[in-house]
C-alpha cells in the first residue's frame, strides 16, 4: 500500500461520490472480493464498493448495492485498531475489516463507522 491520503481518497471516489456519502478505506475479507484493498462509500440509500489495485492508486472494479438489500448484517467493534462489518446481498457474503484510524485520513474512518452504528446498522 502506498501512503493513503485524503487527497488520494477524494480523487479515487470523485466520480462515484454523492454529497451525503461517508467513505472509508478497508480490507475485503470474502471470496467475492476482486482485490485485497477497497474503499466503501455509503449513504442511507446505497453502498458502493471500489476495489483498488495493489498500490491503492487506481479503481479496478466497482460494485453497487441498495442498502435495503443488505441482509444478516453484523458489526463487531473488534480490537482497538479495527472493526469488522459483514452482510449478505444477492446471494453473496461480504466481510470487511475497517481500520478505526488512519492518521492521514483524519476523521473519515471514524465518521463512516459512526454512521453505520447510529443510522443504518444498529
């Protein structure tokens, strides 16, 4: 992974992002994942998964789901360093490890996790 920054995250998500979306950098942990690095974008209506190349510099695959389609969601606060979030959608199981803090991203990670806990995935 290269040095992940807000500027890089904004560049990678620019064409997918809506004004009310929360963003986080994560590690997919499921067979459905196209790569080992991803960015999640989420709002009340949808979730977009952007799979990144090995160096996290380019989006190589995109998947979008409606949040209403997500089933059997599980959120585990895990360790002090990361949380895990899993769900089923359209016959596939998805699981993501989300670092709680990445210094170069400011509050992006914690804002995303707080949105999940408080608004949708409680």
